C-alpha cells in the first residue's frame, strides 16, 4: 500500500460501545441514594422520618419570599429574559451579587462573579479549573461528598483533613499541612460546615490561610450556608482575612431563598494581587462557564430584586429555625 492510499477498514462483527473514562469514574453516592428513595415502598405502616437530602422545600413549610416569586412572574411576563445571556451571567445579577457579598476587606466587582447552575455547578467549575489528572485537593472530613465526586471525575483525587469534634468541628491544621505534597493544588474549606453545622473561628481560618500562603495554594471556599447563622454567631468569609491568598468563594440561592430547584449559584473571585489573572485561572474559569449556559436566565433576572443589603439582621436564621436568612427578611419587608 502506498503512502497516499487510505488505511484499510474492516467491518466489525459485534457492538462494543462503552462509556468514556470520565463517565465511568463519575458517581455521586448521595444522588444515587436520593434518586432511588422515591422508588422504594416501605413495608410498614409507620411514618418515615426522612434524614436524606438538605432540601428546605420538601415539607412545604419553608417557601420562597414573595418578592422573589413576584419578580419571577413579572420578569416572565416581560418576555425580556427568554433568550441566551452572557456565559458568566446577566450583568445586573452579577453586579447584585458583588454588591451584596462584597465588603471593604474583601471587595468585589461584577467582573469577579460567575453565575453557574446552582452551588454544585459553581463548585464543578472551580474544582475543575484547579485540578489536572493526578492532582489532589484537600477536603474536610466529615464533608460534602460532591468535592470528591468532582475531583475524581476529572482524574484527580482528594486528601481528607480532619474536623475535630472536641473543638466544635474546627479544622486540625497540623493534619491538614501534613497532607500537602507536590500534587496538591488547592484547599477546599466548607464554612459553615456541612454536615457538622459548625462555624469556624477567625483564628482557625487564619491558620488555614497561613498554610495556603506558605505553600502558595488556592483556597476554594464553599460558603453556601454563609447567610444562615444562628443569632449571636457571626460568619466571616475567609477572603476577608487575607490580602494575599487568592480565594474562589462559592454561594448560591438554594439555601438562602429556599429554592434549590431553581439552580443558580455563583463563584466570587477574590484576588487582590492578580495571581489568578497572571496564571490564567480567571480565563480558565470563564472558559468553563462557556461550556454550557448553566444558570437559568429568568431566575438570574430576579437576583437584583432580592439581593439588597439591609440594616436589619437579614443574614440570620431565627433561633427557632424559621426560614432562610435573607429570604425571611425580604418576605417580612426588611430587604
């Protein structure tokens, strides 16, 4: 056969269509369990007490605030939000997130915000942007399983640092530091903690930041419960305690407004010294946001109506557990 002749092809006698390596190594144990619950039939007349998924809407007693619902209805009827939007989100929604969560010690602009398909989608973009195959991510134990799912889906791995029950489930920083090797790319911090419900002290957060500074590691901070602290407890974003360590902070509407099914979350990029710009991470995050248009445009359009800072304690969950923080305040007219 000459070099110009096409290679010969042989007909195949059987089918062999297999999943990709990524599909094969991707499995979310929590979703696998929850998705199967509805199919189960309990062979008992006793009432079941479900302890499965953190969905505040299941029993119908926690509802989205009226101002949010009315904004969705009004915006739907305007027919202005039925089309595609910017990959990183509607500009006014990104600006609202930046204004609401930005602070003098951790400033934000709309360019620092990327909207995604829920908090999980935001975590997927942040973790995927940080890890190559063979890399590792430091995650809390106990912790949210999705961190490991995303890392392993990308051919990376996790190393688990312990939370200490005798210290209100704060991070054991000596153990965390001992896990770091030349393949460690980031430290994932989940504060307030899921599933422990703990709130890390500023001193504990500073210890984590000192380690990140020493080894020049990115912090990915899952702060989805940051607006839901009990009276007398203050949540401090980890980015507010550093001027040098770059932070990708993740949040979303799911818990804050009791709408997990509406699927809008966000990444906030806090990078005082442009480390993430110079290294290409910002562009990498934007590239991943362009893979799919993940956040619902109609729901995004309602964000400016509800993310309004108040002088009241709108970031608190009442001591009796009634309602999500800002959602409760907005529905009471405080927002």
